[in-house]
C-alpha cells in the first residue's frame, strides 16, 4: 500500500490478543518469496507452508483457465457490493445471512461470551516466560517490522483497540505497543450492553459511540498532518 499509494500518511492497526501462530491464510496469500524466506523462528508452519506452494500454484493455474469449475469469475459478480459498501449498517452476506447491526444481544449471552473470551485469552496479560517469548515472536516481530517500514516512508502507525464486552483492563501487552507507536484504547466503551450485537462486536449503537471517540482521539495527529510538519517531526 505504501508503495502504490504515496498519499498514505497514517495507518491504523487493530490491537487484539497476541497471536502465537501464523495465520492459516498466509500460505494462500503470501508471495512465493515471502513464504520461502519466512524465518523458522517466527513461522512454526514453515515446512508445511513451503510444501503447499506447488499445489497452490497448480491450483491457481487451473482456476485461472476454468474459473467456473470453482464458482469464481473473471468479472464482477452481481452480488458484489463494491468498495462503497458501509458495513456499519445492517447488510446481507452473499450467502443470504443477515448481519444485523441493530441487534442488542441479551445480557446473559453477552456475559457468557465475555467470560469465554477472557478464559480463552488467559485473563489479563502477563509477561511471558522466556521459552514462550522465544517460541511465539510472531505478533511483536511483524508489528515492529510494519512500523519500521512505515517510518521509512514518513507514515505514522497508530494502534487502535476496540474491546469486547466487559473486557478487563490490561488484556494485551500495552507496554510493548506504547513503546512502538501511539495507542488509542476504547476500553471505556466495553461496559454498555446496549452497544453489542454479540460479545465481540459493536452494534449500531456502539458504532455511534466509537465514531466520535475515534475522531476526537485522532484529531491531534490529523492536526499535525494539516500543518504539513516535516517527516519525523
């Protein structure tokens, strides 16, 4: 994006719980060079990803020549909503399922989902053991790389955390992110059950709270851009 859109000045990066393993889509989306040059220390699925490449290339070759066999098309499908689609309002998926942004989930469902998320994440963040840090560097390593690349092109990275329902404080490594780039945390918006369609997603009411908060939080950085401050200032 930075290479093809030099007008980019700020990148917002979502902060969630730390990732221990590489994303399963990496072997499908990564360039051949990216897959083969991934560091073993970071990518625990290196050999599986590398072995998958020949199949991927042959599969894409066949799909390119006979896309109909795979339910894809070289032209825009009739159900493609375009880049102007606003997913902050209710909408239908291509499958016909409704994503209801006006839904207010029952409190008992929200509480159950919140407790499940807290247990899954292991509760509030705590410093990992040396062994764990050595074997799970994915999130921190690639986050630092992203910020370094952005800085070289005078682009500012800002981390944004949108909490799940009743998310406890300190659910992520705040010190790491704060030492890397500015952090905007909407923790104060996590307690209102009227704002969630499920424990992990804001509904329309919640989105209406997030919008003004984000705009206000970003204003100082936007003001700096408006003043055309020199790179690095």
